[in-house]
C-alpha cells in the first residue's frame, strides 16, 4: 500500500470519526435537554392562595398539576402531604402543589378535607374530596399513586390497583375463615350424631 493511499484512508477515517463524535455529542445534548425538561419540578411546593391562577390555571401547555387543599393539624392531610412529597420526586414532570384550603377558597369546610384536584392545562381532570375519597388515615403511597395515575396526572409502573390486592386478601381470609368455621360445625355435628347413636345402642 502506497503512502498516498494510506494517508487518504487515514483522512477518511478521521473525518468519519469526527462526524460520528459530532452526532454522539448532539444526541447526548438532546438527551440532556429532554431530561431537564422532565425534571422541571420534583418537589411539593406550598403556594399562597393568591397565586392559584398563576401556578395552576396558567401552569403552561402540557403541564399536569396536582393541588392539595389542606389544613394543618388534620392527620390525613399531613399523611397526604408526606406521600405527595415523595411522589413529586418520583414524577418530576408533574407539578405538585399544596395550599391551605381557606387561603384558596374562603370558608372551605373541614369535612371536605383533604381535597386533591388534578388539572391539565387549567382544566380539572380529577378530584378527590374528603377523607373517604382520598383513602383515609391508612392510605398507602402506592394507593395514592394509583389514584393520581387514574386521573392522568402521572404515568405509573404499577400494574394494578394496590387497594384491590388488599381487598382480595381480605376476601380470601374471610372466605377461609368461613370454610374452617363450617368444617368445625360439621365435625361437632358428626360427633354429636355419633354420641346419640352410641347412647341409643346402650339403651
């Protein structure tokens, strides 16, 4: 192979390497930009009532907003704030907000707390009003995640409603208890019948 041919091949290889490196850099840059776009939020933010329009109604195009109306001192409100703080980190592309209820809606009744509204581009897409709707004082974070996913606010990797699994286990447990109870009754009945037959024989 002549030096000229070798030199030409080396230049071609160098050009291709530079071109490939440029493509890789551009790809990494696009991935980084995409990641930054997804990580817009990442925390549960407290807002004053007068920022509702700015933070919720005018949140922006393509933005999902989860808004928790709460009052300090209500246990289930504290629980939901804790869960939402963790979910905000898990789903940073969704905007998670909390606001003291009366600061947002004057004279909002405590019996409706906690209240969770889900918005998309300023429109309500889902709501949970009151302790029962929200899941009660034993609410698990997976159950809340499922509720928000049903409303469209987040994309969960949960395959089924966690509450359904618990209910299925409870139903199974009750059914098994009923079977054991019936078996016990049959056993007692059989024993009684045997005693009666024995007594009849002795007579």
